[in-house]
């Protein structure tokens, strides 16, 4: 009898935990990665715009993590084929204007992350959206949040805005 009660109690607790977990914004969304860390193209939440946004920000995170990398942000962006010319120009303008004011620090923060710190493990999908916005959070660090604007140019999704770069503050 005690065993049945214990199993029933544990089952009830497990169900409660699962329900609470499902209420959290990030828990029900597939991160577009399978357990091996490779892209899961079959996920219903993982469409091409999510993949483009995640690949971009996680490539940038890797770039920032590589302390031996001497490529400037402007040069790194100019080598990308997954950003719009407007995004590239907006980022360049922001950095160059900030460097006029402070030649040593420039903007004083990372304009992609819109912060001085970032989650070194990268980002995951925070929630699904039918709009052109892709909502991301830091992997294992949910206090880091980014909204990435992507647009479809011909048949290709491209990053067109992130943080304050090449998008109005009301959109992001």
C-alpha cells in the first residue's frame, strides 16, 4: 500500500513539474539542435529563419570567444553572406560614429550583443514567432536576450537587424 501511495505521489509531483516547466516560455521550444549539437531541420519550430539567426549569433559568439582572432567586427560582418547590406552598413556607421567620439573604446559595448558581456556557450531559440523576429536567449544563461530581425530576400533569409543595428528600437 505504501509503495502504491509513493508511486502515485511521485507521479503527481512529476506531472506538476512538467506542467510548470511547460508554462515557462523557453521550455516548449525546440532549440533547432538535436542532442548531438547538429541542426534539427525536422523540428516544427525550426524553420530557416531560425536557423539563419541562430547560426549568425552563434558564429559571432565563437568569433568573440576566439581571443586569437584579430578580425574586427566590421571586417567579420563584411565577410558574411547571411546579412543584408543595410545591416552591414548600419553596424559600420554605428561603430565609426562611436569611434569619432571615443577613439579607444568606440561604442564601449558590443553592438551585436548590445552588452559588454555575452553567453560564451551561445544562444538558443526562446520562442516561436510567425513574424520576421527571432527571439533568442543565452544557452544556460536566460538573462541574455536578443531579438534578431530576419528578412527574406528572394529565396534566402538574411539577418537585417539585431539590438539597435539597422532596426528601429520599437521593432527590437
